[in-house]
C-alpha cells in the first residue's frame, strides 16, 4: 500500500473535518488510525476495541485515587492509561468506518464507554479528597465535610452527562446536513419507538433493554432542543432525508459550523486536560468546579445559540 492509499484510507476513517478537534487531528486520529489498521488486519471488531477501551479507562481512573506524595507516580500511569483508552475510543469508530461495521449497539457501546471511565475517575477523586485532602484546602477539609465533595461530584457528573449528550447531538445534526443520513448517526424517539414496537421482551430482551435506555437518552436530547425538533419536522414534511436542497444545507452548515468548537470542547479533550491539571497540582475538586462553571456556561450558550439559528432557518422554509 503506497502513501496516497494510506492517506485516502485515513481520510475515510474521519467523520468530517467540520467536526474534528485540533488535538484529535494532531494526536488521537493518527494513533487511532494506526490501531484501526492493525485491528482490521487481525480481524478485531469495533465493539471489541470499545470494550478494551473501557478496561483501560477504568484502570486509569482508579490510579488517580492515590494522593500520597510517594505514590503520585501512579497518577501518571493512570493518565497514560486514560490517553491510551481514548486512542482506542478513536480507533473503534475509525475501524467501523474503514470496515463498514456499523451498528446501533456499537454507537451505544461507544457512548457509554466514556461513562465507565468517568465514573471511575469521579469515584477516585472523591475518595482521594476524603482520604488525602488537597494542596489548597488542606488534608482534612473534605474528610470533615465528606457530604460536600459527594454533592459536588454527583452534580458535576449529572452536568457532565448532559454536556456530552448535547455535544454529540449537535455534531450528529451537523453531520446529517453535511453528509446526509448515511454519514450521520442522528436518531429520533419517533423512529426508535417504531423499531422498539417490533421487539419482544421474550425474544429480544437485551436489544429491547438497550433500546429503552437509548430511547430515554435521545428523548432527553430532544426536550432541550424544541426549535431544532420543529425544524426537523418541517424538513421531513417537505423532503426525503437525502433530498434537502443543497442551498439549505449550506445555509445550515454556515450557522452551525461556528458552534462545533463548543461541541468538541464539551466532549473529551478540554475536560480531560482540566482533570489532568487538577490532579497534577493536587487539587482534584477544581476539576468538578471547572465542569460546573465553565463547561455548563459553554453548554448553555451552545444550546441557546443553536436554538436561535434553527428558528431563523425555520422561518426561511
């Protein structure tokens, strides 16, 4: 295989340049492509890669617990494992696109893999604060106020889940207009309800259970985007999915593209850099504060702006 063929395959493994982040393009996507190429040769499936990333990410998260001065080297191993896990998280999608092994189960599994990592990370940081304290508030503050760090962590975790869900939703909607239905994983509760109606608990238990959680996940995305849903319904009434006029697609892309940087920042790299810094300077609770203040403000701005732009586009139909 020559360089041009490798370059062409690499481009095919990307979702789109519109929705790729600079750190991903510089670091994670090249490494993910190398892993994807190797896994394709070995016959490893995307779902197997996703499961491997869960073990790496959870292992890395657990190692962030150790706050003793003579055990901080374990934190760096944990950071390395989390970065390794994210190269696999990149590789599973790139492998799926290279080998055409798409499935809704794969999308769901890919989505929850990061949840496993962050549950481990959150628990590690909470127990670390209680056990060892931090460099800012001292060794005993959260030991004496354990309820407070638990409250902060639970609220931050709930916000994290909402931030990641909305970022993913906006990116999939952008890809729908950019590449059509085949190039996007955009779903709707209406379509999921129709698919779920054909399943039975006796014959399709696991799939029906998975669909139930995924349907709830999609419904939570839709409830925060009323103007986006009105725009989707209006377009569906007028055009088939892949027959939306190109001028309208271009108009949507122009309005949506500036918001993709916020969607990207709400996914992995920005938050994980903040988390690494908080661990290295030995003030873990600052990571939760970053999620609660900075990332929440970013999410609210993204939702409000996107809703206004969908409303403006709806008026042009």
